[in-house]
């Protein structure tokens, strides 16, 4: 009879797909007098390193069959893993069946996630990387943590060995329970990835959504300083907001920094030419195109210099010294760009706290990935609003047709508008935002705010374009824009009073385009 806190590790089963560090771990166990039982490739790896290994078929008395699909699924192994050693009936059964106990299981699983993510992998290949015996061993050992230990990550090997050495071959119950919790998280993640792969094969919303998230970084605080926060990435995603991002300077990121950075990246990726977006409170306060990163930044900043104070500046072009000099004159929280020249870094690093992030991500966002928003006790899930709209699918509804220049202005404003909180109005001139109205409960108030912002910045609206994320319910909003000098309006249309809005545009002699697609962002 053995009590839960008194187990000495005398036999370990090692079966790993990720073989990093396994030889050193096994050698450390052998030095402590632990018998090693192993399977297939792991056994060959250990034997090749000169370690004595007992094959699992010798332990179970049953050979590996069916191309390795069945090799550890045997009662002798699971009885040895699951026996409660403080329960007399279990001990009697173990003796009657000649069961040998297993004190430690070191298992990691077939690389399902990596295989499923690989371009060109066939369904057959992906399915063959669904591990069955591995998760079963892990779960059995974790369930019986009172008498056994389970190790699923190479990163844990050194700590486990050190405790065994320090404690005469014992692992404390607290350590075994911590390892068990880690193990169940590991298998949950694995099963989630499999369930997600099957779900994504359907072109519908499945009845059960499974997602797993792993911590990327602890954040300095949440939306407010009294809130703790961390950033987690979704397991299996092609990329995420901080993937392949290197922080080269500044304070640690906050919750709001990450939110704003996400908004900035999503906006800037709309454009192939040099572009800059400045985000404040998860809304663009300026976005512009230019012949260079510097020109794009200067034009984006000019949209709303007051709001740009303390914003996130995001670019799709490298930062040079000239740009850095211009940026250093302003207070910014985060600068994000594909690359920073050495002399540019020297200039920007004069400000101790500015967060400088270098983007080394070359993958693109998966358009089929769904958008998730948290609500009380649940989530809302929808398709991402990432369709690229073709001008040929839009409808000119006024007598005056837009010029090519006006089309360019409208389409630029329309792309920016998609990233502004509703009700959203974007005024654009020379491919730069000159006024943005965001988050107002009334669309006419959003127009008024955008016009006021433009005037406060000294921008001319003569010949400018306006984009609205949803239809105008009345003609008052367009009339405000017309009175300010707007020459072209792009909007979804769809109001019962569309005819009144179009008539007002015709009376003013401006052009108006219906996209027949709305871009609410809440």
C-alpha cells in the first residue's frame, strides 16, 4: 500500500513526437535508477544514444500493429497507470494480473496542428496525425496524479529532474498536480485543434465552437490601471496581432496599445502604396497615402493633430532618419513599421517610453477566419468584414457621374470608413482623410463632427469626397457635407428615403454612389 504523497519514480514510459531534450531527460532518469519503457521512434532514439530501453511490447506482451495505430492501447499499461495504490482491491487486482506500475509518463503528441496548417497537406495525412494512444496515456497519468506524474513539454524536463535529484527520486504531490493540470490543458488544446479543423471543413456555423488560446505576453495593465491583463493568441491561427513582431524599444505594451495596434494594422493592410494610419481609442484619427512613409505620415497627422497626441502610428513602409526626426517632435505611444533604419532607431530611442515595434510578419490575414466579440456569458461570431468590393458592382445614382479622381477619393474614403466606429463618416481629399466623425448616435452628428474636425485642422473640403458606413436616413447629413464643399458621396444606400437623398445630391450638382454594402463596426 502506498499513500498519495509517497510515490518514488522507479519506472517511466517515454513516447514523444517532439524529441528535443528527450535523450538528456532519459539519461537523467536512468542515473536515478529509473527503468525506461519506450515506443517506436523514441526507443530507437534512446537506444542510439546508448541508453537501455525496454520496448513497450515487452511491457504489455502485445506487438505494435496496424502501422503504429495500436501500440500502447493495452490494459496492462493502463492498469499500471490508473491503479490507486492506497486501495486494497486495486492492489489485489494488480497482483492477480501481474500488473507493473508506471510512475511517470513523458508524452507529447503527433504534430496535428503543424500538419493541418501546412499548405498542401491532404486530409489523409492530417487524419493520420490525430494521436490516440498519446492523449490516453497523458489523461490516465494525469487523472492518477496522486500516484503518477505526467510530463508533456520539453521545457519541463530540467525542473522535473532537479526535483527528483533533490528529493531522492520523489516528485511532490503539488508538482504532480501542477503537471496534471498542464497535461489536461495540453490535450484540451490538441482536441480543440482537431475539432476546429473538422468544423472549418463545413461552410456553416457549427453547433459547438471549440477554440484554445495560449498566452503570448502579460500586459502592463488593462483598459484601466486597476485591471490586470494579458494577451493570448488563438491556437491554430495563421497569424495574430503580435506574431513575428519584435519590440525594439520602450515600455511593455498595455491592453489599449494592443487594441489600437490591431485596428491600425487592419487599416494599413488595405493599401499597397505607402500608407500611414494613426489610431486613438481604437479609431483612426488620420489615415493617408503618400509617395513615401514620411509624406503619408505628415498627411495623416494633419487630419487631426490634437487627437493624434498619444496615438499609435502604423506604417506599411520602413522608417528612415528623416521620418524619425518628424515623428520625434510628437508624443506617440507606439510606432509600428516593417523596418527601422539604425539612425532612425537612434533618434526614436531618445524618448525612453515610446514603444517601437518592428513587423516581420509576411503572411496575410486569413479572410475566412471569423470575427468573435465577447458578451456576457458568451460570444457573438460572424464572418469578417473583409470582402474586397469591386467598383463595377457599385451604382452611380445621380445625374452627375464621378470623375476618375472622385472615384479614387471615394474608394479611399470607403476603405478607411470600414475601420471607423459607427456611425462613421470619413471626408477625404487628395487620398488623405481630412475629417472623421466616429461613434456618434446620429449620422448627421457624425457628418457635423467630421466637417468641424476638417475646419479645425484648416483643411479645404472643396472637391472632397465623403464616405458613410451606412445609408443616410434623411437628406440633412448629405446637405451638411454639400454646404461644406463636398463634391462626391459614397454610401451603401438602402433607406426608404433614398430618393430624397439622391434628389438633394442632384439639386446640389454632386455625384453619389451606392455600394449596396454596409460597413458597421461596433
